[in-house]
C-alpha cells in the first residue's frame, strides 16, 4: 500500500513542480502578497500548487486531513497530509533556482511517506517508511563523514520570531568554527534533501513548521541519517527547532545548538 501511495505522490509532486516552474515566468510583482511580515511572501502560484495537491491527494486517501502552509483543508484524527506547495518562495519569486514542493503522509505521530521535488533540477527525493530513500528512483544514502571539522553544513533564518537573532548568530559562529563551512540555500526542504543524498553533512534551523520538515525528516531517516530537535529529542515536527545530519556528527551538532 505505501509503495503505491508513494508512486502517486511522486506523480503529483512532479506535475505540480513543473507547473510552478512554468508559472514563475509570468508572476507579477502586484500578485505577491505578504503573510505574517515583509519577508514572508506568498503568490498565486503557492495557492494554486496547494489546491492541486489537495484535489489530487483527496482521491488517493479520502479519509486524510491536511496540515498545509496555505491553510487548505482541516486536520483529521488518523491520517494527515503535511504539504508545503512551494518551499523557498522568496527564491522562487526572485528567480533563484532553489525551491521545491514537499509532501508527507503522517499517521498518528509517524511519518509514512515523504516526497520533495526540485523542478529546476528535475530531482525527486522520496521515501516510504521501511522501504529506503531514493533520488529519481535510485537508492541514496547520507554521507559517511565522521569528523565535524570536515563537515559541510547548512542553516536558514526564520521570517519571524527574530527576538533571538543574536543567540542564533552565536550558534552560527560556533558551527562555522567547527566545520568546513555553512551554506544558506533558502529552502529548508532542499537542505534536508541534500543531507539525505550526501551533498551536505548536516542542517539546522529554528522557526520551522511541520510542512517545512516532515517529508525531509523521513527521507533522511530512510537514507540512514538522524533527525532531532535542538535538544536531541523528537519534538522537531511541531517544536520549531531541527537538527539533521548523517547520524555520525549528530551529537556534535546538538552539543553546539542545545544551549541557545
């Protein structure tokens, strides 16, 4: 059952991602809206992409509810789709080719399916619980880097909740001093997909929502990596802090972020 559902989620993710890529050329400045602040942007492309996901997924699993960034649908008791129709909206609207769709199926506290699709590079990262992780259908694994000092990391900065900026910058300085370097791509789901396939050794951020991390968390775990909150616990889906990596440098990363 999971494999069949995964294949259907991959299909709609690719279809919607290609829609987003084509639509980007016609988005006008006047169509861009601000949600919670001047840096939190949304466009008709986000909303249409979410509508497409919901319309399709409703047929795949009619009893499921929705936890979606643009607010479509209601949450159900057992199954819920966790959807970010466009992660990296600012990149998307400014023509920076780093954005993606992210969809996960969550059942009573457990993520069962995760799919991240990057339309600019035609890369689909996918996983179903217990079935492994894949990049365009080929098995993938996290990196085997054991040395934190040689690790390449990524982070991001929240659109709101900026009251702890200086504390977070202190963590950034520590991470930078104890690694090969830090990248800031501007799309958390892409960062997590890159951890899963070994391009990055680790990623951390605060101020994230469930739709930012749900798909990526399962994909990383199925690729052999580890995911937690800043304190090494499992409260990363709704707890707003996240550390993920190849599993070999996890304690090193947690040690640097847990006192923030």
